[in-house]
C-alpha cells in the first residue's frame, strides 16, 4: 500500500504505510529505543529545528497528569547547520521519508526551510503555527515558508473550535497536507508542586482530535488529512482513518510500548489496511 500526502506537488510525498512517527519522539533519529523498529513506519518527523541553536528550559520538562503527560515545549536544538552536519548522512540511510519540524519566528522558519530545501535527505517540512495567533498568522507562516522552498508542506492544526478556519487558511496559503491536531496547552505539576506549562499528550486527547478531524474532513478542502493525538491502541488509529484521515501520527505511546506500531499494523491489516 502506498499513500500520497502531496498529490499536487511536483515530487509528491509517498509513504509505504499510514503510520508516521510524530515530531520529537526520537529526536533527530538519535534518541530511539532499540525496541522501536522504524520499518514499522511510513515516515517520521524530527524534533524542532531552528535557524540558530536554542538552549531550551531547564528540567524538569515532563509532568504526569491523569490520563496523560504534560511536556514542556523547550525548542532546544543545535540549529539547522549542526543538525544537517550531524544527522544528514544517517537520515539518508534510514530508508523512509524524513519530515523536518520547523521552529522559530516566521522569518526564521522561512530561512530554515530554504536551507533544508537543499538537503536531499529531507522529504518534507512540518509547520506548527502558534495556536495563540489565529488562522491569519498561520496562513502568513505557510505562505512565507512556501515562498522559501519547494518541499511539500505539512501543517499541524490546533484542536480549537474554529479548526476549519485554520484548515482553510493554511490550505489556501499553500499547505500540501493537514495534520489534525496539535497537542493542546496544559499545566502539570512537578513533584515539588511547581506548575509546569506545556502540551498535553496521552489517550485523553484522542476524542478531541477525532472531533476536529471530522470537522476538517467535512469541509472537503481537497488536501490529504493526517490524524494525530492520543493513539494508544490500534482502535485509536483506526478511528482516525474512519473519520477521513489517510495517515496518522503516533507519539508518546511508543515510549511506553515500542511494539504499538506493530500491533496497529496487524490490526489494520486484518481490516485490509496496511
């Protein structure tokens, strides 16, 4: 089975499987468990890449909450030059598409995109517009990056009531595929009772992502849709496909159960999907 995530793009983005490893789950490919088999995926998304190095915030960066975990968005990374220097060769040998997640201001992300456009090891880019700024700002980001590179663009949408407005704006600005959706902002507490602000991951957000995906699918924008958020069982992945996605992203569940992608694959194959 092959899945085309950029059907109107000159080079396209073909996946051999609907399973995508979500942004940052294995860093830049150097932080994965030996128990995780990348051949179980159709593509993977890198940790965020910025124009210059970022130190990020000090630990702790994770707090358990009922039904999930809150992860701090640090943006820590060595910058695009060092990322390519240190990882480009390994990416070329991975045997599956590398989707680079961008980080930074609109101008910075456009500059990063321009550099990644020259890297043969990068198959596509993923943008995560700031969910505090609205659809118009998201469209400006997509347009700016689109002008800077020719790579296929995936845009991850927030789980918000006006998600269709976001989807429409990003589609009109040049997105090739839409990811629904970005983990919502949340607060957890450290062991010392200190509030920790980040994004919520875990099975509790699956139902929110399904609802947003259904809305975007009904809008019929003509772009491939990718489900994301809360997949911890094969049934969760199947739900995204039922609601209109052609692929789905698996995130923190692989830290707990690296065999989940294989179990998802087996369940989908039993339903005629591979």
